[in-house]
C-alpha cells in the first residue's frame, strides 16, 4: 500500500474518531447549557463566570475539531461541509457505512439541540437585561413607550 492510501485511511479514521468525540462533547455541552440556564435563573454571577470559562473552552475544542474535519474532507477531495461528509459516508465500506451515518446524524441532532438551548439562554439573558435596565433606569428610553397611557395635553 502506498503512502497516499495510508494517509487517506488515517484521515478517514480520524474523521470517524472525531465524530465520536464530538458526540460526547455535544452531550457535555448540552448539560453545560442547562446548568448555565440554572445559574442565570439564580443570578449566580460568580458561578456563571467560572462555568462560562469551562463552556467556552469546550466550544473552542468543538470548533477546532469541526475545522479539522472540514480540512480533512477537503484533503480527501470532498466539500468541507455536511454534503461532503455525506458523500464520504456513502463511499465507506458497507460494514462501516450505517454505523457512521447514524453517528453523523446523531451529531447533527446534538448540534441543533445545543443551538436551541443556547438560544433559550440568550433570550433569558436579554429578558434579565431588560428587567435590570427597567429597574435601574425607570425614566430612560429603555422603558417601553406606552401610547395613550398618559397624555398631559388631553
């Protein structure tokens, strides 16, 4: 077997390993996002500061693996995205194809779950900020304008 074949095999093995690691990573991230929401609801700023540092480190690892996966796909001659991964999976031997496809599909679902959880946390943060602004600056523009509530000229 020539060196090019060995490198391609290693790249594919690395992609498969990364999918498995990302499944674990996104499972951990989902738990972390839930805990982050709990900390936000309790307004535990010290806890949030420490937690967010750990969560950011995990997100950085996941982003790095996604970049490496994209680069590996490109090196193998595929697009460095979901369509490229699906084409690679369809080219795998039968004994691997269904297992890796299932893992890839599960990874995509995990990513979407985490995105949704992050959006919920973002909305909670916005609501908390609006409440805080309303309490701190009751007469400012942060307050909603109430058309018709009070008209001194009437």
